[in-house]
C-alpha cells in the first residue's frame, strides 16, 4: 500500500480541526485503524480529546512538542505501529523541527498521515514545521476563515490583547476567541 501525507492548513477558525475529524471519521467508517494525536500543550477544551471550536470531539493521544521518530516509536508498541493505517495529528504547528521526518517515515511505511495546523503565526510568518510539511505533502487543503472586520476570506490570524490587535509577544500563546480572530490581508495589522 502506498502511503500519503495530507496537510490541512489556514488561519484559526477556518475549520482545520473540523476537516481533520471529518477525515478521521470517514477512515473509521471505511474500517481503517486510526490513531489521533495532538500536542500535550493544547489543553484548551480537553486534555484527552481533539475538540473543535464548535464542540465536536474525538479521543486522542498526547505527544510532546519535541516529538521525533524515536520518541514516537517508544510511545507505541510495534504491533500498534504496524496495525495502524491512518495517523492523524492536530495543531501540528506546535511540533518541533523533527516532526516532518516522523511524518515522512510513517508515509514510507505505507501509512496515511493527516496533519492539521496553522501555516502562519500571529505575525503572518511561517509557523513551526508547517512549511516543510506543506512542501512534502501529497495533498494540501488551504482553508480560509471569515474576516471579523469585513467578512472577506481571512488568511491571517490576528492576536488580541484586551480586544486590541498586537504583533508582539511569544510565538506560542494557547487561546481561542478571547485571544485571536481571523483577518483578511487588508485588515490584518500592521495596516497596509
């Protein structure tokens, strides 16, 4: 069986996790064995489930952000690794630089790998391992959200502090609607 890497990307509130869970459910309906993972730092809605902003949820396993091939294989017994046909990862932008190699290893083993994550951080810069994953992908689905200012397709994620847009601060700040909103290019700050 030929493996493949599918990447779902776009800004926050574009439906990336919703699409990931849709693909996971379809794989399960097709009687494929599936494992779903997310970074252990993402506990916004649940520590043991992948949860969409709309509340849809599926159980998952947690991985450290610095996961690499060796640590991944150490977390799963060899029979589970062999028998699992689909590996799905949410919030992939949080994983470290070794994550694309892990995905490529799984694909080389004939596995279907589905990854969802932000392509850009809150400063509109490429985020974490996502540029490499996008380059390696067999399929890329780039979703847009709705700009909260004008309603146009949003491709950026604006960070907010006390309701005001900011471009400063640490790259990783876990949050939802209280900390981020989708913006189009015209309304993403800094203003054009």
